C-alpha cells in the first residue's frame, strides 16, 4: 500500500519527532510512505529526504481559513494516488479530510496530536469531518476522552496509539558542582516556559542553573524575562538542537511546564536517559508519570506549586533523585518503542483496506 502522511509543518516539534522516530528503522516498514506538509519544511524534511523518502512541501499559508489549501492538497493526492491518507495536526486534518473525500481516497485516517481548544463552531465542523474518516488516532487516552467529551467523535471512532520515542544517544555527563535543570521544546505560550523562568528565579539556591533548549515565537520575551528577573548569569538559551540529548545527558532534572500536552515526547526522551522529570499534570503525561514514583507532577495553573516541587527535589539526595530516574526508565523503555508503534499503525492500515 501507498500511504500519504500529511501534516501542517515538517520543521521541528512533536509531530515531526514522531515521523523521525517512525522512519529510523525503515527496514521494518511494510508499506510505501510519502510525507507532505501544507506549510513549510525544515529539519524533519531534511532527515526524511536523507532517509530516502519522498517528501512534498507545499509552502502555503496553512491557516484553516485558507480554503485554497484544499485544492492544493487535492492536486497532491491526485499526483501521488495513495491508498491511505493519514493526516495529523488540525490544519492538515481539516484540509486533508475534505481534499481526500473529493479525490476519492479509499481510506482516510486522521490523528489528533494534542488537546484541541475548539470554539463551538469549530467543534461542529470537526464533528462532521470526523464522520468522513475511517479512524481518528489519538496520541493518548486523554486526547480520546476529550474528543468524546466535546462531541467530536464517538467512542468507536477513536483509537489510542502512543507516539514512538527514539532512544537518544547518551552523552557523558559533564562533571560539575552545579545542579542543572533542562527544558527541551518549542518556545510557545502553550509550553508555559515563562512560569518555569519565574519559578527558577525564586529558588534560593546559588548553584542551580537552567538551560532552555528550543526555539519559537516566545524566545525574545523569555530572554527579556530572564533579564528582568536578574538571572541572566544562571539561564542559558541554546536555541534549536537536532541533538537535544547532548544537553539532556548533563541534566539533573528535566522540567516540562506545559499548559497542554497531548502526549509529551520530550519527557519520555528524558526518561529514556534516566533523567528524573518534573512535568505538568495535563493531557497524556499522567498516563506514564506517577507523582513521586517515577517522576513528579504539578498543576501548571499554580506557579507556587512548581516552586515548592523544585525546592523539594533540590532537597533530595542525589541517590533519591537517581532512584526516581531509574524507575522512570523502567516504566517507559518498553512502552513507547518504534517497533510497537509501527506494528500498531500498520495493523490499522491493513484492517481498513
């Protein structure tokens, strides 16, 4: 079968990481895969092409309101002639489903990669669109439950398939007397990094440092915030890195403070490296992190809770933190493998054809 996997962007982010992990063991793939983005490409596009996959970048304004995208995707579908169209991310889902329906694609599968915050009108639109698809993949049980709750899908239409997570290269930990906190991810409002910066600035520990790995529209504001809080000498902005494990490997703690997370790939990547994690208790994260057992959770709407958790973790011994990191590794190492993901996904394609 030929599968066209259509998403909004092929630069960097959770969906792009999913594609990169999915294709790292191409010898396991039984189908022919083509990748496409309505918007722009970048890091993921480059990696997919290097691995020999056909990739199309439409370079269009990917807004849902830009209805001409439907025609552009329709023409792409007619060119590729896929047996299955698998869309992911809101914009790709919207334009892709309609285009596939018009083009007569035999099997349409859509994927919800986060917890959507849709208006009542958008809920009605997606409720109708999802009636036209064969299956809606949800990256966590939390995503599926939310879609059912807001009425966009019925229980039988949603299927939970957890993201694959690559086992990152572990680099030698830098020897230092400093306690290093690391954040890896996009710098966008939803990631709530400002709350992390604010909490960090209130820690009464002179030997604690914060490293922020990633880029996005919030970077300049975050840099200004660091200056305002007088912690410029303790916070380092790395920017985008195609090898985040290079920085994670030296971390004493990974923090993911997001307001919303469909899954939380970056947290699992840290756990694969046996780094203890502190994450917001939202979306799919509590499905693999149990507070004070294999990591820690906090309410992202309560900044004071983040401060208290950070102080508590800093007060623990290195051995206690190591034990949490080890338990986290044991709990996720077999759960989110690339092999498991490929098996579930290709079984779904086969069952629908």
